[in-house]
C-alpha cells in the first residue's frame, strides 16, 4: 500500500528539522512526507527546500496556507484531499518519531481500524539537547541517555519507549484503560475512511478537535487500536501561541457532547455542506 506521513506545523522550524531528520532515518523508507503548514514564515519554507534533495521531489511536498488563527484542521483536510496514498500517518511537527515508528504503524494497519498512540513529553531543558546527530543515530530513544538527562520521570514513559517485545506491548496496549481516541500527534488510518467522514471539522478550534474525528470514525464502524507503548514519539517543549483557556474548555465540552450524537459527517470538512448535496 502507498503510505504518506502528514506532519502539521506552525512556526517551529527547529523542531520540524529534527522531525524530518527522524523521518529520514526511519528503518523503512517506502513512504512520502507532506508538511501541512498553517501559515509559517519563510524560514520554514527555506528549511523544507533544503530537505527536498534528500527526500526527493516526489517524496516530500509542502502545503501552506495563510495563518488566520487556529487552522490546523483546514490544512490537514487539504493534505488528505490531495494525497495519493492509501494510508496516512499523522504526527505533529514538534515531535520526533523513533526509528521503527513508521514500520510499526504500517505493520498494524488493517481494514476498519485506525491506530492511536501517545507521546513522551520532554521538558524544555531536555528538548534543547536534541540535535541532528543524536536524533539521526537514535540515541535520543536510548533509555540510558534519557535517564541521564532527567527525561524519564514516570514508569509509563519508560514503557512508551518500545523497548519490550511486541508480544508484551500488545498485551499492555490491550489492557490499558486509556481510551482509543484519535490523537492528532500520533495516529494513522485509511485515507478512504477519512474521506467517508469528510475529514476534520474546520469549525473547531484548539481542544479535542482531533478526538472529534475519531468519534465519527467510530460511527462508521472504524475502531481504534492503541500503539501507545510500541510507537515511541518524543514531544519537544517549546514556546507557543497563547491558548484561550476559556475557549479551549468550551471546545472540549462541545466535542465530548458530540460523542453521543452518532454523527458520521461534518458539514465543515473537506467538502462544505451536507453529503446529499454531492450526490447525483
């Protein structure tokens, strides 16, 4: 199957560079990369142009839109709509995937299923220690290195490093009480399933907007499968836009209320309007 990794970004060129370093160093290379850019400045464009010769023009594409508030869902929908791949893996541009991250997602891809993982959140002091060399070598996923810099503060973070045999992690992922919701920073699914539900709801602002897409996938019979402890992803802490806490809470409340409505389609997705409007 054809696979594409969709990387969302906005004004984080250093983190995006390290993300691309990690993608270039993947154990397998039979995938394309799409940078879904919500209005970053020319520094990000220049960075991607520097990476083009390494990935190849046919394997790396850059989608950009003017920034007008939180527009992540809109640029992700454009990436889905224009993709030529069968299977799509979604990560954030401030995350660094482990060397076998793509392989794990692809190996677990099955019909009527999406995959959802988590991240290991690094404090800012540790995030600044990540450089091209130790990301490319995979050293940043070595538990000894992470422990030495104070990054493994919880047992769950150690398990998330994916150091255990898949037979064990499969069992842990099966019994863990964490809900199988779509996590925009580490999830994957079939492009056709995403088209069936009309992609992401572009009317939603920051706060559970990714979870809402997962609810609609559930409602068409596509269920989640966790890979929380077998597809490691490091999240780099960095300065970010101010988040409206009131709007954030309201958005989450609205999304969770939608969970019980059995919605399958959003009128504010890839196509605008009710699905009946597009039938012959």
